[in-house]
C-alpha cells in the first residue's frame, strides 16, 4: 500500500520521534480550518499513524464530522518538512498501542512528579492516504540506524557463554558501549522484596551510582519496570517543558542516599525491562546528550539484549563444589584505623561515618569482616556465603551474585583500603589494608 505514497513512512523515522512538534489541521462542518500542535505522532505500520487524544476539543469535534486531516512533520536533522494526508479510522482506549503511548506520556509526567496530570484518553488510528515532502533545498536525511546481525549474534553468544553474574553484567555493558555505541549505560536489578530496583553496574558516567535505588513505579525507570514496557524519550527538554506547561502542585521527589547514574544535559533516555519467564529481573538504562539519539531500531536492539540478559541470569547454574578456604596471615596494617559501623536492624554499613551500603550486601560485608577479625580469613566462596544460615539470604541465587558485584563496586568507590577481589569463578578475596574497628549497633540506621 505504501508504494503509492510519494515518500514512504519508513524512510523518515526521525519525524515520528517528537523532537520537533507536529501540527495537525482539521476542518469543521462549515469548512472552517483549525490548526494546533499535537504531542505524539507515532508510526504504526507502513500505512497507519497513531495520534494522541488529550486536550484538543476542537480537533476532536472536527474529526467527528470530517474524518480527513493533514499533519505536518519536520525531520530534525535536516529541517525537511513532510505533509501527511490522513483519514481517521477509529479511536482506541485500550490495547497494546494505547498502552505503549500511555506509558510514554506517563513516564514524562512521572519524571516531573506529576502523575495523572496529563491523562491519555485515547489514541486515534489514522490511515495515511498521502505523504509528500514540501519542496525545499534542504539536504537528504540521515541514514537509518542499522545494527549488523553478526554483531548482535556475537553479543548473544558472549552472554550465553557467561559463567557467572559478573560476566553477564560486564558483557552487557561492554556490548552497549563497544558494539552498539551507547556510551552511557547502566543495569539495575530487582531486589529481594520485588518492590525496588538497584543499580549494580554502569559505564560512561562521572559516578557509577552503584547501590542507587528506584521504587518500581516511580519515575521513568520505575514506570518502565512496573509496566514491563520499554520507555524511549527522545527530547527530554521539550517533553518536560510540555509537562511543565500542564503542571499542578506536585510533591518533591524522594531524596536518595546514592544518586542514580546521570549525565548532565540529558536529552534522550531509553529504559528496557529485562524479563525472564514473565518475571521482572531488572532494567537496562541508556542516556544520551543528543536529542533523538535512540530510534525505533535502538529500541528493538536493546529489547533483544534485555531479553537475552534476563534469560542468561535465570539459567545460571550453581557453583561447583569447592574445598574450605584456607586461613591466611593478617596483612600488615597501614597507619590509621578504619571504623566500620553496622546497624543490625536494617543491615546498614557506614565506614568512618560515611554511608556505604545496606540490606543483603551490608549483611554479607559484616559477615566477612567478622571472619577476617576472628579467624584471620581473607579467602571466601560464594557457596559458603549462600549456605550461611545466619545471613538469612533470600532464596534467590542471582540476588547473591548481584549483591557481591554491588558490594565490590561500592568498596572500590569508597576506599582502596577495604576491597573485594574476584579470584576465580565463585571465589573472592577480602583485602584489608588498615586496622579495623568494628562497631555493631542494635538499631536501625539513621538514614
């Protein structure tokens, strides 16, 4: 059908990213035209587009009596303009297309703490009867982003061959940065409660954000996790300006002990949920300084990567049996004393009165430090930690692997005097280069 169009819709993908607002013209029963801006024009297939139905009473009235309309699109990279002749077919208030668009709009609102401010009442499905470029001297548009299948296959093989959680997460971030050219990426996993996501590793940020948390359902990331849908925002400054124009009183965002990974002047963000057997494992998050950095093709690529990573995590086998770790002499301490304070009610750890970590990872660190102090041990295995009943670990294997990775990264950021080094599959070493003062507090942390 689209072969009869002067310009194919699939050849102008960036026009449907919302980077430059589109305008729509409808005509009333008496022939009076009405032109207004529209927040979302989404390409459904080669002959249909979807328009968001939100605030525009006159546009809706005109469509009800005259199903014909014209939409103007602008290609952001070149300034070329295209006119779509549309014929209204139907309005949907539920289903996959409606939910996809609702999630995008809700993500913008959630980012500003303005849930329910701009409610999507429906989406209009329109057939494209014509698509033409407005005559101009602008250059040709940029080529569509294409990811070679051999690269995607190579990433899939690497992740499938990973032996532990560390390999999976490292391979995921390497793929984002080196293969797919997404320089700013981070991975968040679902915690043992199933109510929060926590950052386990990142690449390309000034601060790793390891240990930062988001409630599922909160903000762009939490909404993508809660809805199990990819959220792709291509021009945050415009989207947020639009949301602020509709702003009502909203609560201030919740303060976080550890900030999420973030780049300055972020323009584009993509969040893809990682699902294994319909269970939420976590999310992959990408950010960019450039507007329109993530296209529909990127959404597909990251979606495939997210599914592959989730299934690899679900399929991890248990570590091989290993002999009890040997005792080793305590290393010669450096000058000064490092105080480690542990609040046993919520397993929160402070080092020299500075917050380090909490929860499962905090309990693991305290167990390691006590073994170091009481038994002069520095070598440990994942298996013995998992079997330690005193830790009361949740019955989730992947959770221990991920928490050990998180603990290692938090220690790397905090100080080189106390760290964890991976020595082999399922084995690690605790390195202590200062005398320790361990203080246990029978209460919750003051956070």
